[in-house]
C-alpha cells in the first residue's frame, strides 16, 4: 500500500468511527446518501419516519435470528 492509499484508509476509518459514535442512524443515512445519491427522493425517504421504522424492523429481525428477543416483545 502506498502512502497516499494508507492516508485515505486512515481518514475513512476515522470518519466511520466518528459517524457511528455520533449517531448510528445518521451514519446509516450518510452511507445511503453516498451510495444512492443519484436516486430521486432518497433524501426525503431518509428523513421520513418510514426510514426509522425500516431500520428498527430490520434490527428486530436480526436480533430474533440471533436468538435474542427484542425488548418490545419481552413484556
């Protein structure tokens, strides 16, 4: 790896840590923005309640597949 590539890797790692530590939802929004910036309506979707609901539903599904009951289901 040349020095320029190494520097880029360090900056990307630092940005990823900063994004995750600040707000996981915002980090995910930023990732989607970067990957789908050419798609019309993506920004509106990212700011909608539908985005948050989708993320939370997926997180619950991952927990269930891992054998962990999501907190809402423990009552």
